């Protein structure tokens, strides 16, 4: 009564290995382990904490070896570095996760809650009025392009489609509008300081 003979497995058992262990061991020793200096260099470029580099490499080796037990990859180098990239991406994602409890209490994160005071609110409103006035001074096509890009977040290609013009034309409207807007703001700065 061997499970391998009838193709059935019990729960929690590992799937049958497709490649003999000795062949995987040999392949791993000949093809993967010689890549270690390049792998370490690759990991150092992608990860700042030197003390984690060896652990990250071990994670790569485990993944490569387990995959080779099912089927040996055609290119050991390409596969190993693809796994290394994925290991780095996974680690970066895990490092960026912040617990909900920490977010609920900003002091735990070591940051201060910076709510704008009345003076900053007044300045922001004044800046918005200046922006609105400057936008109204732009030619209509330039103004539309700037608003679609900066407010709606559209790409130049999407702006071109919406405006019914060539992508190059949309890009020129956007660039010209932004340049004129910057000039209007620059010209307005001395006046804004003397009005108060």
C-alpha cells in the first residue's frame, strides 16, 4: 500500500518530486552556487541592511532548490536572479507594512500631527485664488490641458484624445500652459508681498 503507486496522497503530504535529489543537488552545486558572488552583489544593490543579505540569499536558494525538485530550470542564472528580484520585492513590501495600531497613534511612529493653523489656511486660500486668477489668464486650450493633467491626472495621450488633437499638440499646450502659469506666478510674487 504505497501512496506513490496509486497516485494518491494524504493531506499535508508533499507532492512527489519529479527530479531525483542527486540530480538536483548536482545541478545546484554546479550551476547555482557559483553565482553567489554576483547574487550577493545584486542583493546589496537592492537592500541597504547588510546584516540581512545572507538571509535573503538563503531565501533565494530555498526557492530555487524547491523549484528544481519539480523541474530544473533551463537557465540557472536567469531563474536565480528572477527569484532574487522577487524575494527583494516581497521583503520590501513586508517592511513597508505598518500595523493599524501604530497608525492610530501617531506618537508611536515618532511623527507629529501637523494640522494647519489659521495662518497657513489663509495663505493656502490666497494661493488658490492666485492660481485661479492665473489659470483664467491662460488661453483656453492651454488652460484645459493644464487642468486635465494637473487636476484630473490625465496623460498627454489622454488629453489629446479628449481635446481631439494630436498628442504632440496636446503636449505643446500643456508645456506652454505650465510655462505661462509659472511666469504669471513669478510676476505676481512681488505684488503679493506689497499688498499686505
